C-alpha cells in the first residue's frame, strides 16, 4: 500500500476530495493530515473520514515533522492549501515526492504571497481571459517546481474573484486526486 501524507492550512476541501477518492483503493491511502492551524477546517473533515491529524507549530515543523515523515516513508507528500514554505531539508529527504496545487496557470501569479484570494484578485485586475490550476513538484522556490499538470478555464469579463475561485476549486476537485493516482501508478 502506497501512502500519502497531506499538508493543509485551510478548510480542507481538497484534502477531503483526496481522502474520499482513495477511500476504497487497495493500492493508495491517505495516512495522515498535517496542519499548522489548530482550528483549520481540514481537521474536522479528516476526522469525519477516519484519517489521523497532526497539528504543529513552526518550531515542531522545523524540529520534529521531518523525522516523523522519514519514519512513515510516504510515497507522496501532498500540499493542498498549505501556506508555509517547505524547508530544503524536506525537499532533499523527499526528492520529487512533494507536490503542490496552485490556483493559477503557473508561472503566472505564483510566488510568495500569491495564494487564494490574492491570485483571484490579480486575475481580475489583469483582465485575464483564462486561468486554471497547476500541479507541480515542490522545490526551494515558491511555485517554481516542474509542472506535472495544468487544467484551464475561461474567465468572463463579468467574473468576480468569487466566480474565479469557484471555477478554480472545481478544477482542483476534478483533477488533483486523479493526478496523484497517475503519479503513484508510475512510480
């Protein structure tokens, strides 16, 4: 059985979709959810689906979480709305085994501080005609790892940042788990 560990900082809708997608799989499972927010919605979503959670602060992240991961030996570490930068020690320990989903077509609207509403506001402000999602490997720089997959959607001139968020979340929910499965089947 190949295991996935998911890191999330928010409501956890992507984590929930991933857990549900692999719930009946005999090859892949989500073994644990890690979060840096003690009241994050991802905790209740994971617990409702029977997946263990681990809340940590910055000190614990730096000093203990890597060792826990090394003991668990996950096949893949998935960032699903996790807002902290991954330290180089994690990347070195898990080369090409940490992936992230970003709510734009990278390289557009990536980098430090570009997440969630900030991305959607920039898309509206720049009158983009299309946007989408990018699933990519994590490296030492925000949103600069090799691209694994992108999916696009159109942006209407009347779309608000809420409209764009809804379209983006639909793409994330439709594609993230299947792309994880595809990655793990090819390793």
